[in-house]
């Protein structure tokens, strides 16, 4: 059932929700939270579809906030609120209200959303695109216990991670982090099987994929080892290689669906590691409403620190080339200048002896003649 409201108010929207529930005979019970989606017109359909699919696991009231910014100065001063109320089969297992804001009301979206929140229920705000740099200080983000962003949708995803770390507040999370949950589970299980010491790690994936960076930062933060970031053509994450005291551990996923786990001394086995859609990611995030301390620790590790740690060699690693270079520098020679060929020790020692024998041979006849 759909109810369209033009030039409406929050009070009228609440009355429409009550009428819709009475019409289909469904009371407002069983909804566990309010999900607020802040998006634009282009991404509203896909975001709402993902939220409706996730509502099968988490029945909720979904409020879609679409800010319609007009280019005309005249329209900017005209405030208007249009709403589309959906109940029943049109809204999954919950209720949906699509809010379109025009004019000055765009800057006061929180005043529109606040009267529509479910009483005594947690609030989750999700920005599929164009997330604020500091979600906790956003007027809508301040209403929520959990704030979900997606750095993969940013123009510069890796730089966006640094901004997220600087502005992190307990309750923030990122779908780029949610995407690597199966990878983290599989790698942790592999290390539990072997019981070894990890010496170095290599994470391979697309160049501008924040999930790859977050996985590398998580491994570096938890294992305290150098983590190298390798590039591939994707899709997404493609491989993780760990150098351990018991041999290499490799988790390789070349096709984006089926991965191969290889552990030294064990047969390689195939594991399901498919790329999940947005509905599955949102459903996972709605399962927990407490702060994600593991995400916060990995995020604060930092991309720059990850690159610096990967460039530093181990303290006990000194190659033969480095030793030769140090010796050449001590002699005052460059590494490209050939060393002078040393004189053989035996020949150098024999040379003074030969000269002394020649002098003795010349003096011997003169001594004999004097004796006669």
C-alpha cells in the first residue's frame, strides 16, 4: 500500500502510517529499530531495495531522506516536504517512508526525521554515497547509535580512510570493513589450525579498494608484522599470503567467488568466499549496535604507517650486497669502482730474498782472491 503526500508535515506522515497499518491490519509491533538512509535520487532505489531485503532479518521503520537541492535561487527559498508512505508488501517486513526535502528544509532534515523515529528503539543512519567527513557531528548522525558509511563510494577511497580515522567516534562503521568479514574469519581459523609465528604478510587486490587497505591494516595491527600491499586487476581482494615459521599460508581468490586455502603440510582446499551484495552487508551491520573496537583499532593503525612498516627491513636481515657496500664505503671507494688486484703473498715474500742472494753471489769471488 502506498500513500503519497505533497507539501506535508511530520504529523501528517505519522497519521498516514496509522491509516496504512489499519488498512492492512498490521499493528506497529515487532520492529526493532529505525533505519535512516541519507542518499540522492540516483541511488535511492538501490539503497531502498537493499534495506527492504535486510528487513527480513531486522524488521524496521526505514526513512529515506532525499535532499533535492535546486539550482534556482527562487526555489531555494521555497521549503517543501513531499512524502511517500509504504506499508505491507511494498515495504518488506516493516514500514517505509520516502522523504523528499526542498528548499530551506534541506538544512533541517533532523527536525523532519526526529518525530518519525520509533519510540524506545535504536537508530541507525546509513549514507550509501556522499557521507560527511565526521558522521557523528552530522545533525542526522547525532540521532543514531550506529553510523554506517561506505568509503568505496568516495572519489579517493584510501584518503577517505585517513579522514575516517581522524574523525572516528564509537558507533562509526564502514561497509568496506564489513566486506572483509569472511576473509578475517578464514585467516584467523587458518592460524588457529597451524599454531605458528607469522613473519610477514602480503595482501593482494585492486589498487583503489579500501577493503584491501583495511584488511592489511587489521593484519598489521593484530600480528605486529610488516604487511606488503600488492596490486592486481581484481575483482576486489584476490589473495593473502602469510610467511610463517611453519611454512606459507595462502588464501587465493581469483574469480571473486571461490577461494583456495593452502597450508604447508596440508592438502589445498576450496572455500566459498563470494562477494556479497549490499543487502547482506547492511543485514550484518544491523546485527550489532555496540561500537566495533576491532574496526577502530585497525582504522587508527593508519595507511601511512602501513606503508612505512612494509618498507622497513627486519633488524637481523643484512644481505651480502649491503655488506659489500659498507666495506667499499669504509675504503673510500664507490661500489662501481673495481678494487685493485692484490699481490700474491708468496711472491711478495720471496722478492727480498732473491735480491739478497744476488748481492752475496757477487761478493764471493772477491773474498776468495783476497785470501789467496
